[in-house]
């Protein structure tokens, strides 16, 4: 049955930034597809809620509260998975994000911080996880990038540069880790998470964003969770080094920060 290829029964997954939003949706989606999960974010209460949702699927969740701005803390999640579940098969590098800022106010330190949080963290977990994944027979890495890594909008120099780097890191890591570990990414568009709440909570701004999106809506975290399941499962067995664009069809930004000409 073709639907069986979307199952990840008995697999163990680590999902970073999984207390809410896309990370939480990915954790629950993978659990619904048959995986046990290691979930991590800063806030224990958020993790407890996600763990309860995972338990409702009949799978197990191991919550690891951690400061994921520290790449070392992110990398340690691989060992936590092996210690708790005995193996590791799937990594979802979801943690990341950078607030918009005008270019001339974006210091080198701000750019480096964006790179560390969005790229170095993914590298730390991927390299820590690879030996365990190889021991388990192979695996899949899914990096959460952004459409701002391929299209240009004012105010997103640091964030967009970091996410573009993550997209190309995906291609490079895929070559290095082939053939037993597949590495793919998702270029995410505007999704209704807490990070976007400040704008989608404004009906006027939300309507403008929807009108500028070919599919005429803001994405749901579950849209990305479903894409994660595809890239983590045998359904995508012939994919590696690819960046799937889950963005409602955007070719230009749908959010204008209103930054004036200099």
C-alpha cells in the first residue's frame, strides 16, 4: 500500500524548538505516523502539552528543556535520544528565527547571532546525530528553512541570509552523508505561529498577506508537519539535498514592513 510509505513506525525522532508552532506540529505528526519523539524547547509547560498530545497518539515523548540558542545544548539532544530510546533515525532542525531589522541597524554581531541560531544549531545536531543514525542503518534530516532564504524583502537581511545558508547547507550535507542519511529542507512561508502572531493578529495586515499569497491563506503548522512526515518517511526515499517550498505559492514577500527608501 502506498500509504505505508508515509509511516515511520518504530523510528525515533528529535525535533528542536518543539514546544509550540511548527516544531510541535512536526512532533505530533511524526508520532501519528508511528515515531517516538524527543522534544526540546526552553519552556517546560509547553513541552508537557506537546508530550500529552503525543501520548494521545499512543507513542512516547521524551521532553528535554534546554536553551537551544546554544549549539552545544542542541547537539546534546542526539545523545538524549539514544540514552532514552536506544537509537536515532530522524532529526528535524526546526529551532531558529531572527527578528527583522533594517540593514544599517544589523550589526555584524546580529548577523552572526542569526547564523548561529539558524545554521550552527542545525549543524551541531546533524553531526552529533549522524553516528547514531548510521548505526541504526540510516536516517533522515529535515531542516526548516524559509522562503526568505530565496526571495528578497526589506528588513530581512540577517534572517534571510541565515536561512539561505541553511538551504545550501542542506545540499552540501546531503552529499557528505549520502547514501545512508538523507538531508532535505522545507522553505516555509508565512505560517500562523506565535512568531507571526503580532501581524496575523491584525485583521487588516492578515488580509493583505492573504491577498498577496497565491493560495489566499496563511499556512497552518500542520501544513509543515505533513511535509516533515513526507521528508522523514520512506515516501521521499529518492529525495536528498532538496528544498521543498511550502509557502502558498509565494514568489515575492507577502509582508511589507514599510521600511522607507534611504
